[in-house]
């Protein structure tokens, strides 16, 4: 044994070649924490001092190295540039030592090698990977850029254009593509990885590969034609794709451009400076928190579903677009599903939706025709209730009407066994109210999918007063099996996401009633980071859906009653329902691809003006503040009322269900960025406009205590 630690071990193979194995104790994956980096440095030094003829890096886990341990380094990011620069320099000294070893080196990549994991791999002379391996640099998705030499070594391996694409997109690159780009030297069966790596070492030792030339190419300025033209063309395209709120991709390209003109030492300094410039921003802090939030939700879902019986057959009542989407998602992810409707036309629509979604997957090369046919065959359409009797979980997705749902579910319960879980896909109706129609409400819960089902990652799993833990566990497990992110919420009108959304819409309607221009409101909120402004969002959701949900919310929460006829009410009264009717706040016509294309609605200004105050100027700041106050204050109330258990779940519900701008970190994270005390004072300046803009007692107590929703 050359070296033995808690994360790294190195030993001599019979061939005289050293094998360094990453195997972090107590972790399911390898990652670069301080322990691992320290042991890696010591192990490399020990190998250098040994009689080893070469060095192979391997992993004892199913992954290679997933990257840096973000949970460990977030505190470092808050310390400021000097400490970050010191950390980067120390880490890169280890990677440089690997690159400079007086023996050939090979990385044998058996699984995921991302971020620092692949930066280690490209510091070796050569790389061999299993066919299922995935590599890449996802750092820009955390608001930063590669900091362990990625911007320095990658362009020298794959060329400037490919390096720009890899690093600015943050994409995960399959082994086959990485081989084609030149980032890998071979792809072999997983069981042959070590042998292939040894063969590469022997090839280097025999002179079949010129190691000195390989290293010179990686450590000297990049010699390639048209570099200036490549970067000049790339930067505006990258900036446009990323948007002004996400600076990391453009900064990464600028760092690449600086680095390719320099030798390794100077290029690393450029990389460190680019890293520090990003790591100290609020955007990076928020995007890192998003990553941690994702991990939190995944861990909580696993814990909730632990021990639950898996759902090997499901059913959906009510076909159409929503039912077809649920059926498609279930079949796509491997759970056969029965799709039940009362009319053949509904089944036809549901199957048509599933076929359309599968055809898109085939056209994009993500599914073969054979796989598509197999998935479609896993959807069993029926008009007969008897067919659903052997399903383990049944999702009711009929019309959003309490009476209809109660009638359908009472009939269903009488036809299935007591062990079957029944879930209602309602967006606003009280789960407890529906449960009064059932004999066994403990086997009943809400399962709120968001439309379009295949694209929206969130599923709200709604716990009723009598819902059992076993029911929640099985439903969360099924949502996970569908590839969704489940968040368990307690019952109330609108649950989590819609309860928070409708004060936001209420603020929008109130601004219109006071004479604001909805186009300005859309522009301001899109500039804030929302994917679409509230008027456009209402058209997409459906004006009829919004009117129905607004009535439910006003009945449940007195503060949400508007007290006036809104522009939304008037659109509904004249049958303008948004995209579904072709006219709402905007007009819509299908483009060449069949997607609704937005244009001006010439009649909208007159409709908005009815009974409203004369149109007047509002500052962008007032519009932003009033819209965000309404949304954030209701988010805080949901947390205080126990609708969700944590600020993370409240914020992630909005990010995953509504598209809240991720670079801001969520509604409560946004309140923290403003300061809870400052936020309360801002709300107080508008509280004369209604109770929706009144801070809760809990938020006032936090302001008085100087507390935050997220710890520093």
C-alpha cells in the first residue's frame, strides 16, 4: 500500500503501475471536500516518491467524482475574494502536481465525472471511460465557473469552440460525444477500464504516445487559427442565451479567452479571478442555494417514501389533455396505467395527447419508434370502471367541480378494494371537503399536477385531515417514479402554489383598477426575472380557470376578495379566455409550428378602462414592489400556517410550479435579500391598499428579532 486514507487509497498493481482509488467513507458518491483534496495531495506525493511506473485514477463507487462538495464550500464563498483565491491556488497546486508527475497518468472514468471530477481527469495525461460515463462542467448553473483548471485545460484538449459550448452551457456530455470532441481517448466496457488504462500507460512508456508533447499542449498558449474570431462570435450569442440575470456563462467565455493566450500559470490566475468575480455575487449564492434546496427536497422525498409499497399499476380517471399527460408520464417512466373516461371522445383526446408527446421524443432522437410503441401500449384506455379495479393508485382528473368530484370518487370507492389509494388532481378544491364523500378518507389525498404535465416538475401531494402517513408515502413514491419533485403540503384553499399565486394576480388586478397599463406590468415583472408577466400568464392559465380559482380563494381568505369587477372578470364575461379562445389580454394565432403566437388585442384597453380609474403613470419600482409584496407576504403566511414545513419547500414550490426566477433564490430568500425589517416597512407603506399587503404577525416578529428565513 502506497497510501491509505478515508477517501483515497493508492497501491501498486502487479504491473508496477500505481492505482489511486477514490472511495470516500460514509458517502454514496465521491466528491472533493477538504478531506479528499488533502488526501489526494498526500497520495500523489507518495506515488511520486514510489517506484511506480505510472498512475491510474479510479473509483470504487458507481460514480467517478461528482464534483466539489458544495455544502462545505458555501461558507468559503461568503468569506471574500482573498480566501477563495487562496483555496483555489492550493487546490490547483494538487492538480498541477498530477499533470507534472514524472510518470504517465490515466483517469479511468466509470461513471459521472462532473466539475472538479472531470478537472481531475483532464489534469491526467489520458482518459478512458465506460460507455455510460457522463462528463462535463455544470458550474455555470451554480452561477460560477470551473475553478480547478477546467477553463485552462479543456480548450487545449477539445479546441476553443467545443470548450465554449461545454462550459457556457453547463451540459452533461455522454462519453460517446466527449470521445468525439477529443476530451476522452477511449471508451471501453466498464469491466475493461483498468486493463485499458494499464495498456495506455504501457503505450506511453514504450514511446507509442508522446507524453511530453501532450503536456506541452496542455500547459502552453493554445495554438489555433481564428481564436479572436471564435470568441468575438461566441460572446454575444452566449450572453443572449443566458440573459442579463445570469452572468456566469459570459464571464466563463471571457475567462476562456484570457486563458488560451497564456501559459498554464497565467491562465490559472485568469480563471481564479473569473471564479472570484462570480462566487462573491448574490446570484451565485442564490443558485448554490437552489442546488442545496434540490438536494433537500430529494432527501425528504426519499425519507417520506421509504418503506412504501411501490405502485406497479396506476389509473387516471378523466382523459383529455391533463389525463393524457399523466398517462403519458406514467407509461414513459415505466408504470403501466389505465386511462378511464366516460366518453370515447375523451379517450381519443387523451391518447392523441400521449401520441403527440411520444412523437416529439422520437423526432428529437430520444426514443426509438419501437420504444414509443411500447410506451403507448402501457396506456390502457377504457370506458369501464371494472378495468381500474386492480390499480394500486388512482388519480382522479375530472372537471374542477366539487360536486362532480365527490360523485365520481364515491362511485369509484365502491368499486375498488380498501387498499387502493385514491388521489384527486385538484388545483383549488379542499381535499377535506371532497373526502367527506368517502368511507375511507385515510386512503385519500390530493395529487396536484401542473400543466403541461411532462414539462412541469412539481407535484403537490396534499395531506387531508384524515390522510394516513402510508397514503402520503405511497403517493410521494409514485410522484418520484414519474420523475417529478413532490412537495407534501397541508390542505387549505389553493394549497401552496395557487394560494400564493392569487394574491399576485390580485395585486395585478388592483393596479389595473387604479389605471396601470398591463403591458408595463408584464414588462416590469419579466425584467424582474419571471418567464412571463401576469397578463400573459393569465392568458396561458386560462381566464376561466383564473375566475373560478379567484372565487375559491376569496371564499377561503377574506383578504383575497377584490371588492370590484376586474378586467379578468370582464374578459371572462365576453368569452375571451386567453390562449384557449385565441383572445385575452393579448391575441393569439398559431405559428408555423402550431404554437400560439402573441400579438396586440386592439379591444383590450377599452375593456380594462371600464369602471377603472383613468390611466396614469406608475413607476417600475412601485409595480415591482406591489406585485412582489403580495406574493412574498402570502408565502410567509403559508409557512406560518404550516402549509409547508420549511422555507425551502415554500420557495421551491414557487420555483418549480410557477417559474419564480431561480437567480433570486425564491420568495423568502428574496425577502432575506431585501431584509425582513425593510420588507415589513415597505409593506406598511402600501397596507392602506388592503390586507393582502399587510405583514403577518410572524413576519413582524422576525423583523423585530433581526431574523432571516435562511440562515447565513
